């Protein structure tokens, strides 16, 4: 999942084939999804095609890509159904899009009066959407949507940028801290960082009690009790503008964060100390991070204009496959 991006620069998308030595090959049963937020260049400025319309998809480990967006390039997040990797939902500035065939065809499933969607998630049998006006939920793939905002303080508490499903509850990041629901969104209670604009929250894939929350203004916090208490881990960060985060699946105490100015920063002790991990990066505004679930030594980073891959769990990087544009989310299934 990525942070909300209220300001974006017009960018020129370049398609530059790169053959990294450690790219993933011979894995036909995997799909890479990269979502993009693209602003057209100013009048009179040329661009090098192709322009991917919101979603770039590869089924050969990044050897080749297809643009499988719909009518919008303004995609903020991706959700892939846990039991059907071709059932994809996109959170966009213009609503929620649904595809049952890995993006070949799309259907707009949100209603005309729903606000822009900043994140989307499959939780149980329902689809959840995070918006600037709260949480919406549908049990029937968009036929009926209902707001789920009881307990969220207006206005900042209803500006929801991220949804995190946990084993027995749901955590959301808002412009007024974190909130938790234990009753399928019927009600919300505070879960820390009140008064802080939190842009996202992530969980360790092997330990649901270990979480990290981040802000593109104020840094990063770590929780080891499922989000009930938080420790500020921003000390030692030269620039606290954090745009994304990911736990190393092989190491419980290793956390990577993507920053707005200095690329990837890595900690091996849950944020007590930090070290720059930007070797090989050519763009230092990192907007998305994703470890490969089948090859956990590999990590992928999306940037304001490009994508990168690490074969050593984020210690060094190389250009990945093609220059994609402003990458907002990465999913590998």
C-alpha cells in the first residue's frame, strides 16, 4: 500500500529496457502489478512513449510489460484477491475499478458520489475503500457501498490513507493518527499517534504483532504489540519524509523505508539505528517497496520516475526492467 499523494509532478515516462543480472525468469505462474500515477507533461513538452494507463502488468518476471489500465492514469493503490490473483481492484482519483482477468477488462464499481479512493483492500468477504471522507465497504463487489465511520473524528480522522487487515481487527492510517476496528468497521477506536498525519502502516509478514507506521512529514514509528503502543523511531533519520515501508520477511528486526529525498534507508534493529541503502538508485524519491513473497531476498522499489530491484534484501539496488513513471504500489502474486 502507498501514502496519499496530494501533490505530483508532471513527468516524462521513458521506456528504457534494462537487463539486470538477477531479474526473475522462468516463473510463468507469477504476476507483477505496478500501479502508476501519471500527470501529462505540459503543453509543448514531448514525451517518450509508451504511457502506461494506470497499471503495468508483467507475467514473465519483468521481461515484458503491458499497460492494463482503464480510463485513468491516477491510480493510488492495488488490491489483489487472496484466492484469485486475477481479481484486481484499483483505488483511483475517480473511484474503484474492478477486473476479473488481471486488468484485461475493467468495471467501475464505485458510485458517482464517492470521493477519490486512496487505498483498497479485500477483507473477509468484503471490499474496503479508504477515501478523504472516510471508510466505505461493500459486501457485493460494489453493488452497494456503505460508509463505516462511527468513531472517526471529522475532518482529519476521516481522511483515511491506508487500510491494514490484521488477524482479528482492521487498522487504518488517517490524518489524525491510527484507528482500529474489531467489529468489521461498525465502530472505530483510537490506536495511537493522535494528532499525527499518518500516511501508511505495514505489518511484518511472519509476525502480525510487529507493525510500522510512517508519515511523509514526521518519520516512522514501530509497534511490537499489534499497534496498541508505538515508539518513535525517527531519531537518526536525516530527512523524516517517509513515503513507504516494508519489513524484511527473513529478519524480524529489519525494516526498510522509502524516503522523499535520500532513497531507501535500512534498519536492522527496528529503527533504533538507520543506514542509507541507496547504492544503485538513480531516483531518490521512493514511493513503494515490496519484497518478493517467493524470493524474499529480492525487494522491489518504485520511485517518482522508475523502478529498482535489490537481490540482497535492500542493501544495494539496480534498475528494474523498465522506467515506469510515478509508481504508487507494487503487488506480486
